[in-house]
C-alpha cells in the first residue's frame, strides 16, 4: 500500500469503495463522501451568515471525516494481513492510537461548546436550509445505526473504532440540527441549547476514548481459539 495519495486518488478510491463487498467499507465511504459535499455547503452558508458556531462545527466534521478516512484505510489494509495475530496487533495499535485522538477531539469540542454556551450566536436559519440540516442529521444517524447493526457480531478493535467514530460524526450533525431548528423559530437560547447538546456529545467522545484506551489486548491463544477477526 502506498503511503501517500493525491486528493484525486483518495476521492476515486472512496467512490470505488461504495461498491465494495464489505458493507462496512461501503457505508463509511458513502458517509465520508457525503461529509465532503455537505460540509462545503455549510461552510459557504456559515461564512454568508457569519455564524462562528456553524463554522466551527463544519471544521470539526471535516476533521472527523479525515480521521474516519484514515481508520477506513487501516481497516481495508488489515484485511490483507494473513496472520490472525499480526492482523489483531495492527488493529489494536490503531485502536489505541484512535482512543487518544478521540479523547483530544472530545476535549476540544467541549471547550468550544462551553464557550458557545456563554457567548451565544445570533443567527436565524431559513426554512429551505432547515430541511438540509435535518436531512444531513438523519442520513448520518442512519449510516451510524446501519453500521452498528451489520457489525453487531464483530469484536475486532478497528471495527469498534469505526463504530465510535460513526456515532461521533452523527452526534455533531445532531448538534447542528438542534441549532438550526431553534434558530428558525427565533428561540433566544438556540445556541445555548445546541451547545449543551455539544457538551453531551463531547462527554460521550471523551468517555469513548477512555474506554478504548483502557481496553486490554488479548493473547494469541484467545485469538486463535475465538477467531477475533471473523
């Protein structure tokens, strides 16, 4: 596997992976591509209405999308490793590394959510954009739930990581939706309630990172007996 890809090669790779036999690969690839289009639209809209809260969430979704792409690449590569223990060890290292990044992302999101709770953000979202925010949140949640269902019997570390990242991604979309709905109805505390949801999402991210980091590595005998990667 090449260490570096151009943006066009990464894009083409994701498009091709939508038809991958592994439904998990297909779903994550679709989710990442969806993030690209939706984040670009929200970026321009956030700049247009001068909403710092929306712009921050867009940047955050992009960061999570980049993180998910890296994990997806590691997952695809791990399937080419023939030895069960070597494969598990590779996935476990990715799992541990991801736990630290998840924890840091959660802390950053919490700090920004707390700031937004105090400062606020006086922006009204028009109805035509409200439908867009709602569709985005529903799609992200559907992808996360679908991924959870098809991998419910999978216990390998890298799949666990992809599940956590999927729900973190969906959680940020939910924060944006709450903000859009409340601001549309001119609710004076729209940013505050949205940021409270952001604080809850960040708590879940921090907790998920801690749980991932504390997970113990299993031995070769257990791997061979239980077929962890199957």
